[in-house]
C-alpha cells in the first residue's frame, strides 16, 4: 500500500456514501409526504416544500453516488499506487463542499421536527443529518491533508537533473 492517508480518505468516503444513501431515503420519504399533503387545499404550502425536498433528495443522492465512486477510486489508487489519486481527492473535496450545506438544511429540519413532535422519524433525520455533516467535515479535512501531502511530495522529489 503506497498511500495510507488516501486509503483512509477512500474508506471514509465510502462510509459517507452509505450514510448519504440512508439520508436520501429519508428525504425521499419526507418529499413523498409533502407531495401527498399538496393535494389538500389546506396544505398549499406543501408544494414548495415538495420541490425543495425533492431537490435536496437529488443533491444528496448524487453526492452519495459521487462519494461512493470517489471513495472506491481512492481505495484502488492507494493500494495500486499512481498519481490519479489527486483527482479523486479533488472531486471528493467538491462533493463534500456541496453536501455540507444540504445536510445543514436537513439538520435544521430535524431540529424543527424534534421541537414540534418527537417521533422516530424526526430523531432519525436529526441523527443521520448530524452524522453526515460530521463525516463530510472529516472527509473534507482528510482530503485537504491528502492533497497537501501529495503536493509536498511532488515538490520535494529529486528530479533527474539533481542526481
């Protein structure tokens, strides 16, 4: 194994991808109920809520897929070696930067749901959103460290001219 830090970042991204798939399923559940509520005249505000949660579902599902793919790619490149691991770290940085605000919104919704009605769904939304934020921040930090270390390694490598 050539890059233990890249391997750790890849494993963390795969775990984050799994958490994001669970998060996407919960958001899809909420979007479905917003859609059902929009058929009533008293719940016309549910239409914008459906559109917002539907968009949030697409963002979380897309980033879950991207995290799983970049995590798998980072694991493969760290085991076999190669310079392509920098690409996976960069893509993972962009994906984590997108998912943190989306899950902050889901966390705020979880807090609001907990405030209004403490139920299993609201607790689950809160826990999944909080864990997704923590994992995304850890992945973001780990990928930044990974990128700076590979940049330092490339700079400090002796070239053929120096030999």
